[in-house]
C-alpha cells in the first residue's frame, strides 16, 4: 500500500461572525430583563380596558379608608412595620394602593384595596388591611370612606388633564440607621415640596404569586448560565501536519438460512378536546422567552459562525414571539385529537447459520508532526454588567421569599402639566437610591392631547395598572405595564406614610409604656388585700385598649401622689378614686384650699359632711388648735403646733422660742401641769389665741431684748396671733370645735377656697393633719393595734401650701426652720400608714412640693406636666426613661402615667370619666346672729337682765360662739348657760366677783391700748370715768344707765389689779357709789 499525505487546512473564524447571532438576543435582554421599554411607555399604544380581560366592577372590588392621624412609636422601626404590613398581603391576589389627594390647602391620605374580581368580600379585605395597619401602628386615627366618596375620587381622577407615571425600585438610604427622627425618605418631604399644589397621586402595588417568583428565579439562573459563555471570548490558531503508512489482509466465509413470517393488525379510535383560559403576570414567562433567545443565540454561535443570517433572524423572531405570549395577561388555548387503530400479530421463524473466518494483518508505518498555536481572550463588559445585574436580582429574590414581591408603580394627576412632571420628579428623588437601577427607573408623561390619555385615566380610576402594546419588533403582540418588581420592604418606601406632621395631617410620636400591669408580689403576699378598683384602661401609643388598670386599695395606705397641669384631669381622677373608696366604706377627708369643687361633687350625698369658712355656703369648720386627745402629752402637742406655725409663718431668730414659751404659758394659765400633762379641773379646758396673745405680750415685755427688737417681735408674732382671734378666724379657731369622730370617722369635705390668706390656709391644713395624726396614734394606743388595714383616706389638694419645697441650706439666722417643720409633717404622714391612714397628695408642680412627698408615696399618678424639671423629677421617681419623660408633656386630658409599689413598670392609663351627676351644693343656711347681738345677749345675761324664756335661752347658747373671750372665760360662760338652760334658780351661785368682772371686761372687748389712751387723755378720775362710760355705750347701745355704769366699774376693777391709776379710780368710785 502506497504512503499518502493527508493535509487539512481549516481557516480561523472571524470574531464578528461569533458575535452577530447574539446581538438580537442581547437587545431583547435590554428591553425585557432590564425593562428598558419603561423609558418609552408614552410612545406605546394602550390596550383598551374593556379588552384586557380584567374585572372593572368598582363598586364590588374597591374599598378605601382615610388616615386622619398617624402615630409612631419613638425608637420604633417604622419602615420594618410598613414592610410587615404590606408583606401580610403579598400572598393574596388583591392590589393595595395609597391615594394622595391635595386641593392646594389640605392633604388627604387614603389606603385601599382592589380585589381584582376575586370571589371575596371587598369590605372584609379592607377591614383586614385597616386592622393590620392599626396593629402595626397603634393609636392611628382612620375614617371609613363611603362608596359614593370613592366614586367622587375616581371621577376626579378621570377629570384631570395630565397624567404621569414613575417606575423604579426604591432604595433605603437609612438602612444602617432606622430611627424615625433621622429618616430622610418620609412622605412628608414629598408633600412639603408639593404644598399649595392641586394634584392627586396613586401608588399602586399588585402582589406577584410565589410560583411566578420561583419560575423567575430559575429563568434568571438559566439566562445567567447562557450569557456567561459570552462574558469572555477566546480565539485560538493551530497548524498540525501528520504522515502514516499501513498494510492489512483479511479472509472469511459465512453461510446462513433464515425464514420469518409476521402478520399484524391494530385498530384504535379516540377523540380528545381541550379548551382553557389562564391569567398571568407574565414575568416568569417573559424571562423564559429571554432565556430561549439567549440559548438559541448560544447554539448558533456554537456552530462556529457557519449559520446563515436567515437562521439567526428566525431564532430572534421566535424569541420575540415567545416574549409576546409571556407578557400577555390573558392566554387562551384550544386542542382537538382523533385516532383510529386495529392490530393483529402472527410470527414464525426458522434459521441455520455456518461461519468460517481467517485473518492475517501486518502493519508497518511512521509518523511525523509539526504544530503551531495562538490564543486571544476578550471580555464583553456589557455582558459582565448584565450578569452582575442578574446576580443582584437573584440576591433580591431571597428578600422576596421573606417579604413578598409586588408589581409597583406611582401615578400623578393634575390640570397643570408642570405639576405632574414636578410631582413625578419629586417622588422619584424621594425614593431613589444607589440600588434603584437594578431595574430601569423611568418617568412618563401623558398630556391632554395624547390619544391614550382617556383610556389611561380609565384604568387608573379603577386602580388597575394600564397595559401597553410593546412594538419594538415587527409583527409582535407584546403587552407590558409600568410596574417594577419590589419587595415588601421596598414597597414600604414607596407607600410609607409621613413621619412628620405636614399641612393638615398630624403625625405624633409616642414613647412606649407597659401594655399590661405585672405585679412583683407573689400570690401569698397579695392574698390578704381587701380588694382593688378599676382606675381606667390601658392607653398605648395614643389609643385606649381593652385591658383594665386596677389599683390595689391596700397599697393606697402607703400614700399616693397625683400631679399634672391645670385641666389635665387630676380632679376627675380624684373624684373617681374617692367614689370607689367610699363605696367600699372607706371614709375620706378632703382638704381643698382652692376651687371648692369637691363639695359640689360629693356634698349632696347623705353620707358626706361639708365644712367651710363661709357660713353662707356651708357649716363652719370649727377647730381648736390647742386641743389634743387623751394619750398625747401637752409638750408633744406644743412641739407639733410650733412646727406648723414655722411652716405657715416666716419666723427668724428667737421667734419660735418666744412663741413656744408663750404657748406653754397659755396652757399653764388655764390649769395644765406641763410635767404630768394633767389638767387641774374637772373637765379639760384648752387655751385659745386670745390666751396666747396675752402670754406673748408678757413674754416679750419680760424679755431682755431691746425695745426695737421687742417691737419687731410684737409686730411679727402678737399681730399674727391677734389676727387669728378676730374676723372670720374667731369662728374657725374656737373651743366649740368639731369632734375627732365628726372629722375623721365620716366622709368630710373641708372647703378652704374662700380664705384669702395663704398663711391661714396652710395653718388650717397643718392643724387638721396634726390633729388627725394625734387621733390615729391615740386610737391605736387605746385599741393596742398596729399595721391596720386601710380605713381612711385624706386628700391634700394644692399640697404646696403645707408641704412646701424649701432650701436645704442653712440660713444666717440658724437652721432651716421651715424645712425642718415640713420634714416633721412628711414624717408624720409617712408614719400614719401603720394606723390604716392613707394620704392622696395632689399638686400641679412636683418641684413646689417637698421631695419627701414624692419619695414617701408608693402610688403615683402623673398627668400632663409642661415643665421639664417637674417631669424629670417625678418621672425619675417611677423609673421613666428620657423618651417617656418627654411623652408626659404630650399626654391628652385624662391620660396618666400610673405606677404602684409592686408593679414591674409604669403604664399609661386612660382614666375613666367620673359620670355621676354633679349639682351645685345645696346648703340650708341657719339663722345667724351678729357679733354685736351676741355681745348684747351675753352682757344682759351676766347683768341679770336676760329673759328667761326657753326661746331666748337657745339664742343665748348660740351667742356663745360669736364672742371673743379666753378659754377659761368661755368655760365659765358655758357652765353658767348650762345652769340657765336647766332652769337652775341659782345661776350665779358659784360666780365670784373677780370672775364676773373678768367676763364683763372680755365680752365688752375694749382693747387694752384704748383704755390706756383714755387714762393718758383724761385730766382726772372723773373725766376718765365719763370717757369710759362713753366707750361702753358705743359698744352696748341697748344697755341701761345702770348697765353702762356696772360694766365701766368692772373694767376699772379689772385693770386696777395691775395699774395704780385704775386702782385709785376704782376706790374713789366705790366710795362715791357705795360699791
């Protein structure tokens, strides 16, 4: 066999022949995968709404609700909440949308749904959206939108002249910092930009089914696989030469006989018909089509560039045709098959085979070779960027699995072409970010002259994305919409509501408080409580909830502090608490130095007594500051009394010491032993302010102070004490006082609102607290009981009158006396818990009240407080953080921060409105007699000229309360009147001459300085006597000449004990008149 040379020279293909089949596919990728068609939507024809195959029954499909107030939680992740809201509807077929409607002044915001013709109630879906919205943002205010209002909004959309759209993917610029106050993409920025403009905007989102998302992911992966081969091009050049020689010989024999017979028959008949219609968003199918194009282009390229251009065109056309089917929202198919067949089989086979083979082979050869090669690599940057984009979209696919996916676009309407373009640009600037270009971001505008505008508005008035015909390729029938695919979180940026107030749309931020009351006490610790009552409902993020807030009644014995500005609801809260407590038979004492409202609220109840300082409006409050109950030592009582004076009166230097010495002397003067605390007489007699005034004058006069200092002390102390024994005070600070049982064992309202002097208000409040404390201590000692259950509540309104905040620094005159006195009172209040006494301390300003009033109260109710220092002071006492402290400023009327001693955290409470009918307090005024009338009656009684009729006897008894005399004198008069009422003939039997003179002098009540002035002005005893008679007659107009003479002589004898001139005059007159 001759040797042959075989040569084969293959030419290297040109690079352009490899790239040209892919150009068509790449163009389709740009338009479909990257959605470049969105850039020119305004140039496309629109599919008539009636031909799109979608439901257009607006009354059945569309429902709205209006958002009138937005509420956010401080430090809350609002974007995540919006994402959760929208993701809830990602697996449904209902579209959701946001409407922004501006008339140039006000802005209205609506959220709504479109069921898209699904067999479900639109009302039910709308309620579900509203309920989910409120669950994510508690406290928001919404309003139901009636169907005729929805129609008006749709009609308004169709009447606008110009329309614009925005398509794109929102990007969160605050992804690393999610605080509301630093969020820069809130809708309020867009609304502020559009302020004063008349327009309507719609942000419409339609969920994409999970099945399509899965198909989309697979097709993106397939496209990536096919495109990846075009990322890099390698061109190789190789030349090889080979030479071979060989020889072979083969011999063989084969013999065989085979016989075969087969008969067969088959018959089959059948008919199949199928007809179907389906709706699809077409997204995954579109990607399938692109994948087919890319795969086809890859196959063509794989032929080494030998394919004809006609083949490339066929593939491209087929790809576009596939896209057209994929993007159509409605697909219809029809198939029919008919088959007939008959089969009969029969077989017979006979065979005989014989083989013989022989082979001889011999090979001789040689080979030579020569090879050359060259390889070039080229990267297609365009393909690289497309692959990068697909990578990022595949990454986004993972978020779709968690938050769902939506086809979203925004539309704006106006009669001004500039305003629709401006609205679109502003909205685009708001939501865009560095990752917005994952899909093409595009705006389109249709003006009033555009042929598709009426049909476009028709779509949007039904809240449906418009469908356009994509005409990029000839003979294609592709339908596209303006939507971009966004995740639930991205949709939260597209459709999120304002984060700050704008125009007429209020946005409120609330700090979060506890949403339920949790106690730290165990069941055993709580098993002995006497019960609780409901104060109100949980208030969370601006909305009242259903959970009750119950206050433990036993904990009220550890005292309560209520604070808040005027009109915040303090009074209503107290009314409610008192009503609940009185219904549990827990008695209450209310001390009210301002307003006087409690008597109107509770005064008409049969089980409530009202005492005040004006006899025209209520029974007079009568209290003896010098009284103390059995078991209290006189020295203890005096110490407490002086501390109260320290609180109420500004005193310095030795004033407290002088006042204390005079008070002790006053007790001694009426018969008290200061060592044993026993009274020398049969029944206890207590001094009064008249006794104290006299003793003060004596102590100051007997002191070694200079005359100037004495004058200062007389002005500061004697004048103040004297003021308490004249005018209205003489009827309040009286020995005929109310009993402890009347004050502290009944429901009592003490109205001090008509007192003008704040010092007097403070004094009365302090005296009542002191007397209550002494009564509870003596009661506990008598009963040998400690740690009693709560049985009485005392309310201190405007507590700063008594528990005033004082400086903790020492003054130049010595210790901080007011501060020490307040400390005594607060300690006294704190200690009364063990006797079953609870205090409710109320004041507008926590900083005006002594800090102990806050420290020693275990139940706190904090209402709206404007002043920061006040909020901080009381807020820190219940463990509020800075955000919660700021929230106190914004609390609405009737809402309070509430905390009790064993709660784990404070809660906000919407206090229940006290709904009892409130009527003006009805007081039946008794018949009163004047001071002059009382004075006349008592003088006539002592002079023996008083009528003996019982009617006059009762008048005499009433007159006793209206005269100003010392404690001993009042005690003597009381005894004389009792004898007179008992018709005792010897009324004056035990009345000594000295006591008779004293009584007449005190009742006529001519001041000492006036008597001394008469002595100075008179030239002799006769003139003095006549002037004194005139003074007496001026005060006792109805007295006879004998009455006047007897009273004058009694006055002269009274002063004769200490004055030599009066002593001489008395002896002179006695001799002349035969006295």
